C-alpha cells in the first residue's frame, strides 16, 4: 500500500511540475519529485541509488535550476499551440505503454525463483571473499563487482557539484567597465 501512495504522490508531483508557469515553483516541485524517488529507491533496498537521487536530483539539480532561473526569468514564456503539441500526449502514452509492457516479463518483486537469486547472489555470497579479498560482502559488491557503477555515481556527483560552484561563483567587475545592461559601473 505504501508503494501505491508513493507512486500517486510521484505522479501528482510530475503533473504539477509540468503544469506550473512559475519556474522557481516548478523547480521546487521537481526537488520534491526527486526526494520521493529517493524514498522509493530506499524502499526497494537500493540505498546507493537513493543517495545519488537525493544528492543530485533533489540537491544539486535544484540549485542549478534556481541559478538558471535567476539568470533568465521567473515565468515561462507563453507558447503558441502548434501541430507538434497535439502529438506530445500520444508519444507520452506510447512510451508509458511500452514501459508497462516491458514489466510483464519481469519476475515478481521478492520472488525467490528470480534469476538473480540463482546466478548472481550465490556467487557474491560464496566467492566474494576469494575473488576480492574483502571481508565485508557489501563492501565487496559496491567496491569491486559494482566498482564502475560506484565510480560513475561519484563522477556524476562531483561533476554536478563542480558545475554548481562554477555557476554560483561571483565575478568581480573592474571599476570603469561597462556592464552588459548598459551604463557604466563605478
């Protein structure tokens, strides 16, 4: 039941973010969306993915959105409805149907007969110490077997943090120079 409530809240947050004209409010709702996704990943026992979603999705992305809005405008410019806009709901519906169709071949959640329980898990349990020389099995999985995945997540967080620092740094203007908006400073 909790998963259904989280899914409904996720859909509400997504629809609210898409329908808002105020870009700061939309950015805040997207941060809520990311936090809900982090909770869902945590409930699925994917804590590493939840951590990345919370830090990148809710944290750094929100800062980037607010920084971008501070350099542009708070309101979305009105758009003229064209022929392309009519096909967007159709394309979205096709994508949703394809994703739902893709879930039919998956094993049930927690199914002990799932392929991962017959091939992957036994190898981690029985051979992780011999193959990695790491005593803790969780550390062996995260640092050795999934090392590239962990490196990728760390790289994403580092890159996003660097981008935030570059966007938010203040540039000092030299006295006597003209600003972009016209007029002299000083």
